[in-house]
C-alpha cells in the first residue's frame, strides 16, 4: 500500500513543491545576508 496513485499525487505534489521552494528561498536568503554582512563590514572598516 505504499504506491502513489494519481489522486494522492494531486495533493502530494504541491506540498513537495512548497517545501522545495522554501528550502531554495532559505538558501538564497542566507547567501544574500552573508554578502550584505560582508559589504557592511567592509564599509565599517573604511
């Protein structure tokens, strides 16, 4: 009973897409913050 039929996939696929999107956004946000912090530290050092 572990097989996924079409009707289960209809509700399962969007949930997985949301989880993947949140992980991608988190990684992108961390990279953005690291760059912003490095720029701020460089400006503070000047």
